[in-house]
C-alpha cells in the first residue's frame, strides 16, 4: 500500500470529462475523505488516492453515470426524467430478495430543483394556512 495518497484537488473540477461535461457539474470533494471525490449524480464516493483525477474521469465512463448525466445535462429534456437503476431489490417483487429495475426521478437542472422546491413550499404554506383557518373557525 503506498504511503502517499493523492488528495482531492479543486482544480480538477474545471476539466471536462469524456462525455463533454464539466466535472464541477457532477463532482465535489467528499466530505468524509480528503482523498476522494463525490459524484452528485450517482451518490457515490470516488477514491482518487492512487490515480488522482484519472480515477474521477474514469468514473464518468461508467454506464450508470453516463445514463444519469445524459438525462441531467440534456438540452432537450425539460422536466424530471426517470432513470432506471438495475440490480436494486424491489420490495413489491413476488420473489423475496429478487432484483429488478427501480426508477428514480432525477431533476434535469438546478432550475428544476428550484421549481420542485417552490412547489413543495407552496403546498406546505397552503396546508398550514388551511389548518390555521380550520382552527379559527372551530372556535367561532
């Protein structure tokens, strides 16, 4: 095992990966390990202690990452898009412990994330207002 591990470097984030995406769009420093990056698309730590930025760029060539990045950074898709993840356990499966495809909704961009957050905030405010209105009318 090597004595010196490569630490994650912020300068790596300005490079483009093999898919043409800027690494900063999908990667950040791992909060738990100074020798690792963290893929925000795959929700996975990427150890870069031995190969540095090459390990980060290699992660971008993985099939799961490419599929998620294609949906996330697409210029044509304008809404939340389903992303299938193979090999996850399906709790509704007839076979106990069977694996199948699970679908997640992945926001396309920061704008989509903000729009979803605003919708959630609106419904929470509406619920609280309605709840308060019911409490006032019961006392009358």
